[in-house]
């Protein structure tokens, strides 16, 4: 069985020591979806929301979420991100919005948590901005698609 790295031999939580790890370029890609009502979906791309540009603000929230990951997730190391990109894919047929976030750094630890936090923050912001129209929106399927860099190399989800 694989040992969990965030616990010491006594079972106490600790921040993983990365001092001896090699610095490499690291990248992670995460995704997630929000299901909206058709009415709320129509407000996404037309700046028709009374709160403004939903996708523009959600993009900034996702970037900010990536940057703030270590303050939200207790055992994450603060990272100097070199890139955060946020892409939205609206699906009108199903009234869904998909988000994909890519995070990158050159460092001693990966950026998976930053990508996942960014996806969450972006989708939560869409919810916040459109909740006056649709309180039944559902956020789902937040997951890591790919990570690369470091000792473990490339990992990709089976899709």
C-alpha cells in the first residue's frame, strides 16, 4: 500500500519536505462543469447579468483561486506560478458550462491543487453571479486531467 505523504510516522499531519527535490517545469490541467437552467445559460455570454461579465469575472476568480491555493488548502506549499490559463466551453444543447484550467511553474512540487482550486473558484463564481436567476445550478465532475513534471513524470486521466 502506498504511504500517504502528508502524515509522519506517528500519523501526525505535516507539510511534505521538498528541500531535496529537483526543480522541474510542472504543469497540471483540471476541468469541471456547471449545469445551468436555459435562462441562466443565456446570461453567460451576453453580459446580460446584472452583475456584469460573468465569464470575465469567473476567469479572474479562477486565476486568483490558483494563486491563493496555499492559503485555502492547509498543507500546500506556496508556489510561484508561471502560468494560469482559463478556458470556457459553453454547451448550449445541455445548458452546461465547462471550464479547463492549466497551471504551470518551475519548482519542486506540482501544481495539481492550484489547477483544481482554480476550477472550483471559477465555477463557484459563475454560481454566485447567476444565483438570482437559478439557485438549482449544479457543479460537478471537477477532476485532474493531466499532470507532468517531477520524479513521477507524466500522468493522464483515462477518458
